[in-house]
C-alpha cells in the first residue's frame, strides 16, 4: 500500500476529541494497516496510538500496544533503516519507561529490562543519555534513593538533545529531585525560569506547582501549599492526565477548605471512575479518603446533599466516615501492590500522611 493512501486517515485523528474517540479511530487504522501488511504504517499507527494514550492520561492502552510496536521493530530490520521510525522508537521508549511504573503488575525486572533496552538504543543511535538518566531517576526516587542520586548527577552532566524532554522539564526534574531530599532552596532556584514563564511545556508549570504542593503538604506548611494550589487548580480541572494532582489537592483541602475539596471531587469523580490508570486512581483515592475522613456529617450536610444530587451514586448516601472507608480500602489495596513491587513504603506513607492531623480534627 502506498504511503499517501493513509494520509487523510492519519490527519483525521486530530480532528477528533482526545482519548476514546481518537483512540478508537487510530485502532481502526492499525487494523487496516495490519490487513494490508503495510509495515511502515503498522508501525506508525501504533506509534500514534501510544502517543494518544500517553497524553490522554490512560496509559493503559499504551502498555498494551507497546509490545506490538517493539515486536515489529525487533522482527523487521528494514525499519531500522528509516530515520524517522528509528527516532519514533526512541520517543516511544521514553514514554514507556515513565509509564510502566504506573502499573503494579509490571515487575521491577520488566521495568529494568525496558530501561536497559532504551539505553542500548540511545547509544546505538548516538544519542545523549540525558533522558535515560532522567527517567531512571524518576522511577528510582520511589525505589532506591542511592541509585536515584547517582542517576541525577549523571543526568546533569549529559547534554540535552532531540530525544530529551527539553529545558523546561530538565529544570522540573531538578525541582522534583531536590524536594525529594529536602533541598527546598535549590528546588526554588531550579523553578525560577518555569515560574517566570520563560520555560514551558504541556505539563508545566502545573507539574512544578504540584511538586511544591506535595512538599509543603508533607512539611505541614499548608499556607505555602495553598498558594501553589491556587495557581494549579484551573490548569488541571477536568483533565484525566492530572488525577494525581486532583488527589493531592483533595488531601490539602481536607485540612484547609473542605468545600473546595468536595467541589473538585464532584467534578472529577466520573473521570476517576473511567480511568484505567492504577497509579492515578490510587492517588485520587488517597485524596478522597483524606477528604471524607475530615468531613463532619452535621457540619457539612449541605455539601453532602449537593454531592448526592450531582452524582447519582448510592455510595454518597452513606455517612462521610463510610465513604472514607470505601476509598481507604481501594487505596490500601493499590498501595500494597505498588509498595510491594517497589520494595518501599512510599505510598503507605502518603496514605497515612494526615492521620494524626485528621485525628486531631
């Protein structure tokens, strides 16, 4: 099949709504390319499918499609001769090594094997290892602090190139790392250009604001956290990609302003139900647990009634303490899976972070 025969179909993807409508259309194109055995488009449409899945928030679909893409790459040497396809293979790996840890059923061994192959392909194509060390550090910050530290300083030494995430995320990674080791001043310095609007990406500045919200929540500096929450909320509302940030905001609002917490919970409950991303669902459930545990059924009766009206779900006919228990059980099940896979108690700590504070309330 000729290259141009698929062009109208391909460009038509981007006229459709993000997520399911676009994914369905691309999947149809994948099926057609397979039927016609057009190798280039078998690869390219799978790449499009993975890209859409990654950036619409439900990386579940990307994790299904990536082994098919990788199989094509490994089976057909002719694909390696195409510069564009070779580049797209690296970009897909960049997305997958970040997405894979969001699925607890993917083992540490599998994740490490993806990283190993990603590094091999980068070296074969003469690329910088900056993005490899960045993504490896991002995962190991939650797994092994010593490995993360070694990765971080190698990341700083490597030059950026066309596979790297760019200068904005280069500095955001520094913010995340410095905050993870309690170096607040270094994190603020790294964030300066992002906060000034001089460095941007699709995920920034909201992801950087979120780094600081989580840090100040941990430090019980709630006024600082609220400052960044104000700057963040309107940037993430309604986007399934940011359910983790919504979860953090609910945790914060359980302490600072419960009505705001219920408002964003109500707006995002359906998004949460429809998500297939276990990491995002866990982080939302943690925030919901904190929020409903903080509620008083008498004091917040009006808020509960509004929620019941807005979301026709029998769950919300229960008192807040039982709703909190519902989300606790969901979060706890996921937390155990992630922490067992990672060999840490990172998420258990997050789940129980506010226990003492909420008990006092």
